[in-house]
C-alpha cells in the first residue's frame, strides 16, 4: 500500500523568500555544467575489468542552480548533466530517461547523444522526446508531467551523454542532492549560485564534504560547490533503514527557514482556512453524532466516517500538492488525499469543540526525520492527533482503510513527527509504538493422525493490530476462493498434499475486534504408510524462519524492522494408540535483548501431545554492532524448531 506523497521536493517558498535580503542580479548567466571532452574519450575511461560487478559507470553527474531576481524577472534555473559508460545490459536502464516537472516549471534544451565504442556520435532526435503524464493512474488528479526519451544506438561499451535545463517561475529552492547511485560514480558535483549574504543551511549524510566557496563583495553572487569523487555503488542490505539516511547525499533548508515553527507557520498559513466548518459540514456532523455522548465516541464516529466514506485519491495539482482542499468540497466530492481527509476530520471535530491538530510525518518508507535539520523535505504524509479532556491522545490516519480507531498503520508508528498547533506552532513528537502483544498472532492447531500416516484436523488463528490490518487489506482485494487458496498454500508449506477446506472468517469488517480465521484440512501426509520410525518436528508448523533473510556474517548498516510482534502456537497432536513416542528435549528457551523464544512439549498416556511455542521480537532497531547477537538468536530459534519427536509403531 502506497502512502500519499504530501510534499513535493521543489515547493514554491515565496513567503520565505520575501523575508530574504533583496538583491539585484549582479552578474550575467553563464553556462554551468561543463565537461572536458577528454572525459568522453572512451579509450581513456575505465572498462568492465575495473568494475567487475557494475552494469555501468557514471562518469559524471553534475547540477548547477542559479537564482535570479530583479524588477523584470524572478526565477530559478537548474542545468543537469549525466555522462555514463555502459558496460553490459544491467546498465541499459540508464538509456531510458525521465525528467519530471509540474505546472510551476519548464524543461528545455534537452540534448542527448550516444558515443559508440568506435567514437561515432549518434544524437537524439527532437521528435523522439515525448511529453507525458508522470503518474498515468492519477491523470485526473495530478499536474506532474515528464519528458521521456530513450537513448539511440545503445550497446555495450558506449557512452550516454544527456543534459537539460529546468526553469521554475518565481523562487524555489534546492532540497536534496544524491551523490551516490546504484552504480559507481567517478564525479558527483552540485553547485548553488546565490548572493553571498544568503544563510545556506545544509547537512550531508553518508559522506563528509565541505563546499568550495569563492570570495566576492557583499551582495554579489558566489558559487557554493559540493564535490565528491570515486563513489562506490550503493549496495543495500536486507532490513536496513529506508529513506536517504544511508545514501551519500546533501539536504538543504529553504532560505529564510531556521526553526520548526517556520515550517509549522507556513503550513498553517496555507491550511487554516481549509479547516473551517461550513454549514454543510456542521449539518453532516450533527447528523452523524446524534447518539454519541462522550468526546471519544464522537471522535471515533468522525474518524470512521471519513475513513470509510471518503475515497482516497492522490491529488497533486498546483498548490494542492501541499495545501489541503477545503473540508466542504471534500465532503461533497467524497474523495481526497491525506491532507484533504485530515482537513475534514479537523473541521468536523472542531465544530463540536474537539481539538484535533494536523501532523506532518515521514512514513516508514520515507526515512527518519532528522530533527536537527529543518526542512519540509522530511515529510511525505499528513495524519491527525486529538487530545481528549482527560489529556489522553488519539492519533488517526484516515487513509488506512483497515486500521481501527485509536491505532495507526505500521508505517506511521514510532515516527518522529511535527504536530502543528492551531496557532501555527511546532511540536516534534514520536508517534505511539504498540507493544509486541498488540501485534500478536495466536494459532491453535489440532492434528489427528490415522494408522495409514495421513492426518486431518483444523487451524484457528486470532490476529491483532498490524497483523490483522495487513490481512484485512489483502482480503479487501481478494475473493473468498483466493483467500482459501492463500490459506491452503500456507498449510501446504507445512504438510505435503494437504487439502484445505471450510475457511471461515470472523470480524473481517469489524476493525475494533481481532480478526479470526478458521479452517479444516484433510489428506495431509504425516508420514509414509510403512515407515516403522517416524520423525516429527512440531516446530516446523510454527516456524518463522527469519534467519534465512539475514545469512551474512557482518553488516554495514543497522536493521530496522517494521514493527515488533508476538506469535503464540498451540499444537494438539493425536496419533494411533499403538505408536510409542519419545522426545529428545521437552522444553527449551532463548532470551536476548532483541527477542524471546520458548517451547515445551507435554505428552500423556493417551498418545496425545501438546506443543506450545512462543516467539517474540521486542526490538525493531538493531545496530550493526548488535548484528551477531541478532543473527545468533535467529539461528538458535531455527535450530530449536527442529527438535524432533520420534514415533515407533
């Protein structure tokens, strides 16, 4: 499921630029991205042998931003150029080029050529450059467009060379530049040309680099150049933190923005009128809350109305990319994006004197908010927070259709976020993190084995929190037959030749109750018919083989799990009375800082075995220095799940 994109990286910061020092354009624009032709000499460039694992080598990736202001002109101009040597078919992806823009910007002067291994140059024809919608699935709700083209005459050993200019009407500001790519980079350079009186606030991630700044008289323009050379390819690791924190990059604050109150005030200046409740909103709210008594009950009805009756649509048109539509139009249209749905909740709640505030948040996919670096680029989503009369808090994300009132979807949990008060003040807070028990799965297996070695039985599951929400999300998009097939595949992974039947689901649409799934099964092959000795590993029914995801010995990056969880299994196994059973070890446990595990086996004289298993991941953040402990824990769990019961008949 894809959270909405709240903030475009190239927002128009007109309000803050009005606070910046006015200056006259003291110099004439000059070409910015210049590359010596010797850098394009194929014979002088490294070849595949120098980078055996690479599909391509990025020779240079450069951009130069220049800002202009005088009586006739207010604009920003960026020129960007990429030169890439293609080694093999893995590098062909760079031949397909997409340059995004919107209604505030224009793309011009696209020039592209392919230099073949023999030195011949093949230029891109202008009629092969196409203008398309960037997000075709949201063609009616987005003004994001793109210039698209594919490079001509691409083959192994060729060089791709393309550049373009992007002009933004009025002022904009750079937000983030990424030095590192999926392939090695010889040179990455980012240049900002602006008055030397501007206070540029920036921070690098994954690399330490200071800008080269030329000296000039006060008020004159100067170049600030960040340059990094010989950058290795970025190689991701399983479970590493998402976002841009690990990739070599630089992030900027907008000019004039110094504190989080600046960000909060800017947002509230855009949104406050959209939170007002008109007569239509007041009328709908009064009807909805007729039988509601307490503030909590009223807020729950409001959240459930917006969640269940307002269709989520990502809307990115003009200023609507960061400003919500007014609550009345959202109610009338019955659709909106995250900002619009939150605006309607705030409007309805405030009309009955319940204080709800908007919350700017980076979702889990977007990476962690760096509270020491003030920038709107941290945020990609909007949720809401209410404070009840007893001072308790309720956090809400109405875009998540399978998330119960009082809960947040997993990608909003335990995130640093910015609460915007009614007065436009900022408060940095971390969203709630449910306990592993609240995200629990409880499974109860009943297995009966006959004298032929076949088994039948039943499985019942109770899922809570995120576990229930994720399965409900899948069920909303699946037929009853596909749900039965999904459960059958899960069982088939544990028993050969199993036949799943009679799937029953409870509380699928009652989000305030745990989700319950029951099924019976038959024809499962427990053992071969004539085997005198049968080995059975009850842990194989319940195993959660995370150790397969992390096979490496060492790690560069920490691990960030999406959420903590708890899994409890009960397995009741009955075998024929003439079978004798013995267990190598009837109980064991592992307890570490990152997780806990235990099992025990109970045997009675009627040949009924009860196996109880408990698995819990307490921590979601494992530093690279803790990886050996984490890996040891997972391997120990996997080994103990192979504890074997021996049956003889």
